[in-house]
C-alpha cells in the first residue's frame, strides 16, 4: 500500500465488495473487485472523489474491458472516495453544528424539505 490514506479507501471498497457478495449481481461483484484492486496502487486516493479524475485513472490502468465497465469502476471508486474522505457531520465543531441547525430551521420555517 502506498500510504495510510489508502487504508480508508480500501476499507470502503472492501465493505462495498462484501455488500455486493451478499446480494449483488456478478457484474457488480466484478466491478467492486476491479475497483478494489486499482485502489491499492493510487498515490493520492482523495483525488478520486472527482469522477473525471477517477475515470482518467481507470483508463490509464489500461484494463481490457468495455467502456461501460470503465465508467462503472470509476463511479465506484469516486463514490467510495467521497465516503472515505468527506468529513462527517459528527466531526464538525460545535459552532458548525449550531450553524447547520439554524440553517435547517430556516428551511423548515419556509416549508422546504430538509435532509437530516
């Protein structure tokens, strides 16, 4: 593994692979396995949050697969990178949590739907 940052991405992709093995199609299982194998060699895994960067990375790996598979692997890599490297709300400071709650309350007051 290149560094400790890869651990988070590999953990997300391993979780995805396990989830696919429990009930995903063989196509999705193969896609998850390809994404996991490719993730082990990336030097800056946070950069894969951008779908276009992930797409270029998968194409550069020169997999002998159809373009649809390239897109699916890139999508899986970018989604896993977003989950692994995005800051969860629980890690926000108290001030940020207060600001988020105020914003939610303003939306609720206007009758707009808010994700929790």
